[in-house]
């Protein structure tokens, strides 16, 4: 009997630890933790790319062209091998991660600003302004953005600024509809009515009261928009109408490596794998954030 009493606390402690562990992994699924770790690594690489790259990503060495990666017959001097001009693939991948993430974040911020602004204007004015904005949204959804992007880049050129602004015009229609619906719903809530009753201006009502209350949903929409921007940038760069040398990006590397897929597959496989894993990780984290932050899904 004494032995059972002595064993009871230990047994209870094991149960408690298992319960805590189960609760932790219920709130933070392993796949989400892996995705967050990968995205954290990508952000660190983007921030410290200049110090992490062993070589200048534009430096060429014709004598070392098409060297295989270290574990496939090459040396650790070029860990991921070299490309057709003898440039270090590892250094180019690091520089490409920084450029691709910068483009994706900048374009998503532009998309969100446009979408939220138009959504708030539609919710405030209603009437013909609302109908006009909804017609613009329907027109955007009806047009294939890839064809529009190709035409714009062919006509205006493909500098980094134009490229980011163009990608920023992709996806604003979804955020516009979302912001409009949330703003119309929030306008009927007590806090918005009270703010108007005490004399708050429309700009103050929308920016100081409505926007903070719908910000979680907007942040989730931004997160889910980033993979689309990364894939669109990669597709345009793969087609050769994205960023041009000496600039580089993950899609740019895949595009230049396609001609060597049989003789030197490492040129395109490494950036292609990073594109897949990064977009998948962002999608997983975005879905998890939506489940946690969206009150309509609780």
C-alpha cells in the first residue's frame, strides 16, 4: 500500500507532462514549427546575405565552370557547385533569397495598401463609388494577370522598381473585397457608432477604430498572398522577362539553369527546391494563423 502511495505522484507527474506536451503540440503543430523555423532561416539569410556569401554572386571563374556540388564529386570550395560562367551557386542562392523575399514583402505591402484603401472607400461612400470599385475588382479577376505583366514589362522595361510595382498590383482585388466586407460589418458595431457620435472624422473612425479591429484578418490575407507573389516573380523570371543580369532571383536562377538540366542539374534544382519549400511553409503558417486569429473559424 505504501509503495502505491509513493508511486502515485510520479505517475501523476508523467500524465501531467504528457498532457502539457499534447496541449503544446495541439497549439503549435510540428509542421507549423518546422515551417516557422524554415522561414526564420530564410529571413536571417536575407538579412545577413552579405556576410554569409563566400563569394561575390557576380564573380566569374571560367576555369571552374560547371563544377559539381561537394557531395557529388566536387569540393567544399564551391559547396553547391558552379554555374555555366563559373559563378558560385551557393553565393548566388543567398543573394537570390534576399532579392526574392524583398520583392515579395514589398509587393505584398503595396497590394495591401491598395486593397484596404479601395475597400474602405467602397464601404464609406457606398452607392456608385462602391459599384465602380466592385466593377474594377471584377475586371481584375477576369483578366489573366500573367499576360498583363508580360505586356507591361515588354513595354516599360523590367527595372526593379517597375517589377515590384507591377507585382504589387496582383491580388489587391481579394483584399479589397475582404476589407470592404469587414468595414461594412464594423460600421454597424457599437464602437464605430460611438466614435461617430462623439464627432470623430471618417478618417479617424476607419484608421483608429475599424482598421485595428480587422487587422488580424488583413494580416492573414497578406500572409496567404506572399506565396503567390513569389511564384509569380519566379514564373516571370523563368520566362526571361523578370529581373535581368546582373540582378538575380530564385526564378532567375531556375530560368538560366534550365538549359543545363541534364549536364548540371544543381544550377536550377537548389533554387527550385527553395521556392517550393518556402511557398509551402508560408502557406502552412498562413493557414495556421487563419485558424487561430480569424474569429469566424473558432
